[in-house]
């Protein structure tokens, strides 16, 4: 390896953007050496400069961005000296990039075939026939079903997972030497993500492609990369092999990231996550010396704020390096821990859902054909209970019916059949327009995207105050103001934020406002629909902690809807696993994460990336796409993707409910003995070095 020349080398790279306010340094003193066939991960919070590094490598930073220092060498040549024509020839051929949002990379007005064929036609002068043939072959290699149909489709006619595969196929068509992947799986379900990660590994190995993964998902980086760089506020703070950084991290920020991640062993009561305090500094207001200093537990005035801190090797000759002057003085065996608390005892049943179904009737042909209608069964015979002060999680892939159920519960959609009882109130067929204020105040919602749910023209205080007045909690202006201050205290935001507009807040701060607003009416139950999926891990830890604190104080029932099983394992008391509108399995969190499993639960657990080098997973990659709810398969909904499928049984008859004691129920044709013999999907190995093990916030 050492005799080979690097594919890419960044030497003291500095990138700035020029605005009306002046120069804003986005990346400072960044170094990276990528060898042929190597995969390197770049991680950090939003705004740390990860994507800027990728754009600088592509030399594509827009009109106001520029490389202001250092070098980028691609295959030994300095990219800054290349002409625009040379750069155009390299982009898309020798260097390719897969962006986070596939629809942003695809032209909505062109068929997939035309877009893929452009790559070999432009870069290699291939004929149209040859280009189309290669495109179809590459779609087959990225395991897309029916490549001919995909070729003739427009982007909007295929699923998100298929769009991402098309973008990967496009990037690989010219056999690039370097592939940049910027959050390539963030918008995808975990099962689709697992398939795409395996696919990228296989194809990179086949073509000898070097990879740079940019992600905030440390579990994904552990599974895909051999080396890692941790970035903070525009500069690298730690770099090394995956083993070095994951097992013997030596920068307080890296350790803070790991302490924010719900890995096996974290417990919301006994071992709660520890969020990194404070906020990422703005690029034009960075502190002198260590940029992480104001948020660091080990900061020493006069040493940590000396200008231009260098990267230091952890040991002589080591490739593991950190930007910290105190890393040798810190006792890494003592982890910063949050105080454990006794579990909250659940109370009476608050929500009783029985045989709930939600069906939609859609036109499946020309409007003139009145009889051409289909019934989409978004929810089918959903039955469960939620108790006071309990967190019930609903998990499953996109299209499984999670959000539809939330809409029925909140009153945005009427149920087609069944019962939804909140206390003594029957809500199944009562739309939100017919619910009185008292009912609406009892059942509130925290939405996934705080950017879309706050009114941009109203202040934070105004939006929280409106809920307080509307639901009759307080009417006196002074008491309303006091209640706003109390709610801001509860969600750990400064009281002067009441005067701010949403655009003056970060994503995590906006989500906290959304939580404050949801709890302003003193609800009995809060539905949280993917409330942390758009947040950085450190902010995620703070928000989940916040939800638990409020629940503990007010004994609120929390219905947590998510596809992130790591967060669900940490937060939930009971879990409901849904697939294609039906409940496949439900039980306590311990029961769901231990055998026996429903085959779908087993696949979900195997697909979750876990940021813990001591964890071993049994690999189960689910093939195929989720069937359309308008045309579900007969028998078990999961039978088209299940590797236990028994022809003549699973594809003909709805599965029976298997009882495993307590509330644990599995809907499956496999006999109870076969289910009970299943091997654990996730196992944690004990390590010989418990010191770093403890420091990482991981339990064996």
C-alpha cells in the first residue's frame, strides 16, 4: 500500500466563502490522504465543513466559494492548476459524487435512460446504443428490479431507494477512481440503507474505487470505512483508523459524540445519554485556540486558547492524531455520566386502540371508468394500548402506515373502522374540526420537520402563547408570559428566545420550540412523529432527554413514531413493529430486541448501523421493495421479502398471532418452537480494555 501513490491528497486545505459581511472560513487546515481502494469517513455535526470538503475536491463551490490555502492533489496533480475544461472532464468520470437527496441529482423532465446515457456519451464518446446498453447493465449491477422498466421511467415514477440506486449507477458508469458519498442514505429506510451500503462495498471492491463517506451516522462509518476524520467547526480534530478512533478516542469532542449515541448498553433511566452542552460556534465567531473550548469539560485557560493548535500524534509514528494539547493529561477511564434515576411507573390505560382500519379509495384508471377503483389499506386491524407515563414506539419502513395512524389519532383523517379511545372519549370517527378545545389540548403532536411547522412571521413566544390562551390554560397576559418563560425553561432555551423569530434559531432549537408548544396545553398524550431524525446526534441526545424529563414530571404518555431502532431501543418502553399497514410484532423493548423475532423485526435489527466496535450483528439483507399498499400480496404482507417464506402457506393465508407471554405477540406462520430457536441478531463482545469501553459510554 505504501508504494502506491494516493488517489487523493488534501494538504493544509483552507476553504472560504465570501459574503457581504466579508470572508467566512468554512474549512481550516484540513489534511487527508486516500489510497487506492480505501474508504475514508468524515463525520461531525451539521455546519462542521464535511460537505464543503467534498465540494472543494470537486472544485465546485459556487461563485462565492474558493480554496484560499493548501493543495488538493488528485492522482498527483494539483486540481487548482487545472483548467475549467479539464475539471469538467474529470467530474463525473474520474471523480463522481452521490448527493444526499437523489431527486436533486435527477432531471425530473428526462427519462432515466437519457440521463444515464449522457455519462458515457459525454466522457467517453460512446454511441447512443452502446451508452444505453451500458446504462441498463449498470442498473442490473446495482440490483434494480426490471432495469428496462426503470430505464423508461421518469424519476418521480420510482421509489426513493430506487432513485438513490439510479444515482449510484450514474456515478459508477465511467468507473471513477474516486467516489464521494455525501449522506447517501440519510433519507432512506434502514433496510434499503443496508442494501445500498452492501452494494457500494461490492462495486467499490470490484472496480477498485476509493471512497469518501460523509455522514453524521457513526454506525454507518464503522460498517463501511477503514479510516475516519472527525471534524468540528471547519477543522479536523481527530483522525485515525476506525479501530483507533472508536476504541481509544482521544479528543473530548469525539468522546462527546459517542456519549450522545444510543448504543446497546445505554439506558434512559440507569445510564442516560450525555448531550454536548452549548452550540457549534458560527464560522465568523470562532474562539481563539481550540474551537471546542467553550463546550469542553477539560478546557484550561492559557493553554487551550493558544492560537493555531496543531494536530498531534497520539503515539510516536502513529497515524492516530488529535488537535488537543491535553489529550495525554486527561483520565479517559472516567466518563462524564448523567445521574441515573429510577424507572417511571406506568399508570392506567390512556389510549385504547382496537381493530382500527384506515382505507382509501383511489381511481385506478380513466375517470370515465367509474368501476375502476382500488382500496388502499393504509392501516388494517391495529390493536394496542398505551398507559399513562409510558413511551410506546411505532417502527417500520416508509409506507408501513405509521404516519397514517398518527393522522387518524390526531383527527386529520377519520378511521374507516375500529375504535380509538382516549380515556372515555371515542375519537375514531371524530375529525379535528368536530373536537372541542379540551379534547384537542389532551392530544398534541411534535412533527418531524420543525422548519415547516413554525410560522416564520410570528415570534416564538407568540406561537407558544397562542396555544396557552387557545386551550384556556391561562388568559391573563402576565400569567401567559410567565407560562411561556416556564416552558422555555423546561425545554432549556433562554427566556429571551420568546422575542425571536424561527429563522433566528438552529434546527435543534426550533424542535425544542415545537416540543414546548406541544406541551403548552398540558396534554395527556403527545404523538412525536420522527422528532429527532433531522437533528445531529448531540442535539438528538438533548431532545430525547428533554422529552423524558417532561414525561417524568407531567406523566405524559408518549407515542414515538420512528424508523431509527437505536433511538427507539433507548427511549421506548414498548414497541409496535408495522409492515404494510399491519402490526407484525409488539411487546416490551427487551422482548422486541431479543429472540424470538418476527422475520421482519429480525431484518430491521440487522439493518441498523450501531456505532460500537464491540457489537456483532447477524447479517440479514432484505431484498426487493416494499409492495404497493394498493396491490398488497396475498397471505402475509412480508412474504415477498421473507427468507423463511413457506409456499402455499405464507402466500395464501394471513398469519396467526403467536403469544409469547406478557404483551409479546408475533404475527407469523412459523411455529413457536422455530421462532424460539432464533439466534440473537445483536451480540456485544466483552473487551479486554474496559477503560476505553467505559469512556465511550458503551456497556457489554
